[in-house]
């Protein structure tokens, strides 16, 4: 109505309590080919854009379920999920995923957060971490030399993740002899199953060594 009365953009912005740039963008995006702004046509164009690109406002429940499954089963971060789904034409931002986690009921939210590295908290770009340093910590230069591969049994552990974050394998290498143990992780890099797998690997290795020593003694 104010445009029809030839009012300026500055006047219109003040009248409806928005910035002048908001008025300019609205006119530019929703005017017709002749540059004329009509409310009904602007509303129709806005509805069509939302229908074509629902984005984060009208996301299907199945997409939210897919996101949570990727977090629980593959241990993907919201940043990874947003990028992968974007390549598939499914528009969901990482901020929306964090908000979904935050809006979940407490018991369900905790069940999702435990699969994320930072517990479902957004990453800060400045790189600063909240919290405190470890008291009376010892720098790596001051630590004892034991465990640096000078004696058998100095193990070094690492994990190998497959392409696209799918599948994982844990390796244990004896730094003294370069003997390596390797096992597939059926549940990805989840902390508790990973620790249990490492314990079983070391126990099996110890049992084989013990049986080998007994067999050698018996042969003698």
C-alpha cells in the first residue's frame, strides 16, 4: 500500500519497523518482470520457493530419522551429515541438526549425544576450549622412556576409518618388533565397544604366547 502511494523505502521501513535493506530485498525478489511489486504475486512466489526448496523449515520426519541414524550408527558429526545430504539434494544445515538434538526429550537427547565427539555441542570457530587444564600435568618430554618401543609389549593403537566414514578397524602395533594385531569394529568407533575389542585382542595375543611357550616346553 505504501509503495502504491509512492512512499520511499526508508519511510516504509520505519513504518513497519524493519531495516531498509529488508524492504529492498523483498521488492527485488518478489517483483514481476516489469519491476512492479504486488502482494498477491509476492506471496505466491514465496510459497513456490518454499515448496521447491523446503530446506530447514518444513523438513520431512524421515529426514530427521535418517540424520539420527547416521549419528548413532556411523558416528558422523552434524557437519559431515549436512554435507553428505546436501550432495543428495536434501537440504539440512548443521545448525538445524544441533537444534534437533537440543529439542529432543532428555533421555533421547542423551542417547544421541553420546555418539558425538563434543556431546552434541556446536564447534567454536575461534578454537578456544572451555574448561580447565589438567592439574600437575607432565609434558611429554618429562615422561619416562618406557613405552617408546625399547622393550616388547610397547603397543601403539590406531583406528582406520573407511571411505565416507563407513566402517572402522583398530590396529595394535608392537613398536619393538613391529608385530601387528588388527580387528574390524562392528560398531564403529564407539568408545566402550572399542575398548572391549582392544582388551580381547591383547588377551588373545597373551593366550597364544602362553600356549606357544607350553608347547615348546612339552616338545623339549
